[in-house]
């Protein structure tokens, strides 16, 4: 990858990070009962930028691939913090495992339900569009 392209990709990610940080603070000021994590806002912004073709995939692919390669290093601090709480895990490990399993299952079911609902809405819109086109052709 060219040096200029890599720097451009870093600048794009930096701007997304800055904007998501500012937006997170704004959401926190406007709606303090609903905290929005900055990384989530950044992912949503990147998704929207890619979806609306404001940013092309080629403009962020190199840095994205680098982040995927080093993602395991990002989770090392949380793993170390987990090891420091072995006494809590020993005392309440089963409850923690059950909560994680149940919440994961609930998340999967909720996601599947939303996906099913969106597919139904899409099919309804397409059917309605096709029926209006057929009516227009008949006239």
C-alpha cells in the first residue's frame, strides 16, 4: 500500500473518531439517561458513510485489515483485568456464565426478530410497488 493512501485512510478514521467522540458527548448532554458508546457511534457513522458511498471501501480497506490483524492485542487488557478478579469468578462464576449465555441468546433472538421484521417490511414494500406498477400498466 502506498504511504499516501495509508495516511488518507488514517485521516478518515481519525475524523470519524473525532466526530463520534463529539457526537457521543452531545448525546450525553442531550439525553444523559441513554449513554451511547463512542465506538458504536463510530461504527454506525462508518457504515452510513460506506452505504451512501461518501467513503469508498478502497479508502478504508488497508487500515481496516490492519485493525483486524491486531484485534487480539486490543483484548489483552480486559483479559488481564479478568485474571485479577479470580476470587469473584470463583464465588459467582456460574451466575456470570448463566447471565452471559442467557443475554447472548436473547440478543441473537432479538437480532433474528428484527431481521425477520425488516425482511417482511421489504417484501411488503416490493409487493405494494409491484401492484401499483401493474395497476399503472393496466390503465
